[in-house]
C-alpha cells in the first residue's frame, strides 16, 4: 500500500534575499503582522512593527509608506475625536491615519506621540533593507467629507463613511506604488489568515481573492517583491479548528508559531539559526525574571 497523507503540506520556496542579523526589517499591516513581528523581536532581529498601529487595507498601508518617506508631520488638522457619541467615556483623540491604539486624552498628546513615531519610522525606513507587508482586507471605508480611505473609523458615526470593495486593478496599482517608492527594498507581501467575519464569510473570501490576485500581478511586474503564503498555510495546511483561537477567526498561538517556522525556513538565512536559539533563551530568561519582579 502507498503512503497515506492526511494533510496538505505547503512547500514554500526560498525568498530572493534572506534575512539575517544584519537586516533592518520594517513590518506593516494587519494584526497578524504584530504576531509575527513580536516573534522576530523576541529573536532580537532589528525590526520595527506598525509605527501607525495595525493597518488592514492596501490604501492605508500605501499612505503610511508615503508619509514615512516624506516625513510630513501630523498637525492639528489631522486630529479627530474618537467615539464622540459616547458621553460616558472621556474624550480621546487620534487621526484617520492611525489605529485606535494611538488615541490619547488630548490632541497635543496625540500629535506628540504620532510625530515621534513617524520620525522614528522615517529614519528606520531609510536604512531598512526588508519591508514585510501583511494585507488583511480589500474592503475600505472612505470618509465622505474628504473622499479619503481611513485606516480606522474610530467608532465615529456610520453616516460619515462609505464602504466599498477595492477592485483588483485598484489593489494592484496601489501595491505597485509601494514597490516603486521602495525600489531598493526587499518587499515581502503576505495575506493575513485572519478571517474578517464582519465582511461575511463570502465577503471575506472575495476580499482575500482580490488581494491574492493583485499581489500575483505585482510579482509579475516587480523583481523586488516576493510572496509568503500565510493565508494558504492556514487554510490548506492547518485546516482544523484546533488551530484557531476561541473566536474561531484568529490563528491560535500554535498556528502562529507554525506559520513563523515556515517563514523562517523560506526567508531567514540558516547562518542566523544558531544566534536565534541563543537570543530566544535570553528573551525567555528576561521575561521570567520580569514576571517574578511583578
């Protein structure tokens, strides 16, 4: 009898430019970026993760890259009040360019924090050699008053926004803009395996398909871009609810570790493996000491 196979294992081709401890890595995108970025930080790679907070759609990521390259400061005109209809909560301030984690009690505090993060990110990007972009959705919200895609609606009134699905060509052109603005960077695109149930399951699949088609067309046109199949690993290799968190939407910690291991095999130089093991031991020891102090 032949060998039985009970799962679909995905063979990930090696990346064009391998990451090592001399690399400077900027990571942008959905909360899956934060998960993988945290692991890279624990291994003590030189990595900066989401300097604008979590971003989900291609337009917001492209806008953030443009802002970092130009280092245009945020001003009072960018500031909005978050959740303005909730009288029971104290006022908070942010901008449509940022995730809600950037909100602060006053406009001045928000601008100071946002501009400090921007300055750091702009300097980091100039010398970065690798940019990892995780796309979460092709659905976008536009501020009706300005017509601009927002990174976060900040719980403002629904009537302030319109919602629409980007077309493949729109996604492709936006990703090409990113690639062309970073010609000297190794850009790794991936699609988040997190399912966006608010889009409905069908809408989520349409969204992910749009992103995948757009990325594929970019890869055909730009040699500095590669693709890592986070979405496919989750959907086809880890095809079981035991690999999901309790919400049945996010990958479990075990799934994240498995996907990272596939990323390590494909995109990190074997020369770095021994140092990674040593660094992780140091990180775990420091975390253990910190817990004892607390």
